[in-house]
């Protein structure tokens, strides 16, 4: 079979037209993205960049390598057994001398104190006295200044400081640490607090989630089945709390739940209690206030799904002999599961980051992870710990979304 010149020309023209068509399609897609450019830049600048910096600070700490370069360099040759040699002590004295003159000794002391509680003052005293040291020998002189430098774990910590990256903050966030031999062990009981804090955070969040579901599901069903005129009025009441800030709503609950508040007055008037009960500055007040704030967040996704369910489904089930409850439970309720999953997921994730409400209406035993993040950010200025705690919450959020996507994601909906 022979191919003529005309056929070659047609084939060549077809390829050119196909390439031109592909180019036009790419240009159309690019033009469609142009209106989204401001939004994409906003997300990049105010979401991805901060989150990336948070994750970076959770594992990055160059304090020791930057402020004690001679010591960390000398310790790279140390085998980790016994105490280092004279050269390492000389480097230590030189770094502390320079740190005292540059007023950076406080940063070194603070960093060492993170992993070796109680070493802050000893490091500061050593830096102050290192200025007056004569020229060697430095080993005995530094040991006489402070017995801190006779501890092998201090030198192990300084040796680890040669790297700008550390797992300390992430390990500390789950009450773990590395011992001098590099093994990961649990923190002493008097220092282990974050597992209880995370457990408390997840427990309160789960409790609020279930309460909002318990209260929101019947109300959403009522809104979905009532006449439109009544539904509109009730919907205004549902979204009305969004018109006020969380701080105002939380403060209102303090007034309502205090011992001389309206709730205790009603309980006393109805003779349910004989004296005012503690409803605020404890777990009860925290959960009540958070449930009130989060109720619309759980309700609205459920309501949006219920509005798409045809009432003919229930009628068909009833016509086939099912009772009211069986028809509702086996036909109507399963169709609301995507809304339940979405509302509960939103509420649980938002509760994980609550700060104002537990701080105002909760007690000392009701503070959640966000309180400690605020403490490390605003008071202790420990960005590593704040970032590590935030990274743990971010990981929990991503895991929750993964499970939600497995249970009620688009792929699961398409198979139903």
C-alpha cells in the first residue's frame, strides 16, 4: 500500500490542528484560573506559609549551634563516654565568655533548661564567671565554677546541638524524651502533662460533638419538615448567635451560670436544688458554653442534607408495611449520615482549637491544648513547643478528615 503526498499533507495538517486545539484548551484553562489568583495568593500567604513555618519550627532549633559554635564543633570528636577533653572545656569557656559579652547567655541557659530543668541559673553563673577565667587549664576551672559541667547528659545535649534540627519538641509534646544513650523514654511523672492535656481536649471536643448532635438532629429534622414560613423564622433564630462574637456569648454564660445567675435561680425556685450549685469555672460550664456556640455548626450540614431527602421515601416505606420508627430509622436516617458526619467533623475540629471559652468559663483542670500553645507563644516565648503542639493538632485534624473521607466522602456517596 502506497501513501500519496496528499495523504501525508492531510495527516500533517491534522496533527497541527490537534496541537493548536490543545494549546487553546490550555490557554482557556489558564484564563479560568486568573479570577482565582487573588484567592490562591491569599491561601498561600495566610495558610500554607504560616503552617509551613509552624511545622519548620517544630523541628528546628539552632540556638546551640549558633551561640556555641566552638563547643559543638569540638564535641563532634567526642565519643560520648566519660567527660570530654580539655579542648572541649576551653571551647565551652570561650563560648560562654563571648555569650556573656554579647548578652546571649540567657538564650543558651533557656535552651538547656528545656531539657535539663534547673540548669538555667548554673549556666548564667558559669557564663558570668567564665569572663574572669585566666588562660587555662579550663577543665578544672569550669568544674569548680559549677558541678553542672561534670554531668555527662549536659555534654550529650551540647553534642546534639551541632544539628539545627531536633525531635525534642515533638517528643515533649507527647511526654517523651531521649535519654543520654539516645533511647526514647517517657518523661518523669512530675513532668508528663501533655498526654492528659490532649486526652482532656479530645474528651471535651467529643462530648460537645455528641451534645450538639443530640440537640441539633431533632431541630434540623423539624426545620426540614415544617412549612417554609415557619422554617425561615426558626432559621433566623438558629443563625442569630453568629451575629455576636464568641467572647460575648461566653461572657453571657458566665452571667447565667454563676451562683447568683438565672439558671441557679430557676433551679432554686423549682426546688430542684436546695442551694446554688457550681455550674461555672468547671467542666460543666465549659461544655455547656461550647455546645451553645457549636450547635449551629453541627445543625446546618444536617439540615442541608435533610432538605434534599424526598418525603416520598418515608411514604413508600410506610405503604410497604413499615412502622413510623422503622421507616425513619431504616430509610430516612441513613440518608442523613453525610450531613451528620460533616457537622460532627466540623464541630470536633473547631473544638480542638478552643481557647477563649475554656479560659473564661472553665477551671484550671479544664484548659485545653490551645491554652498551652498561647502560653508558650505569649509568655514563655518557646516557639518550638508551641509549634509542636500545633503540629500534633494539625495531624489529628488530618487524620479525622481522612476517616471522614473514608466513611462519608464522595467516593462512598457514589457507591450508595
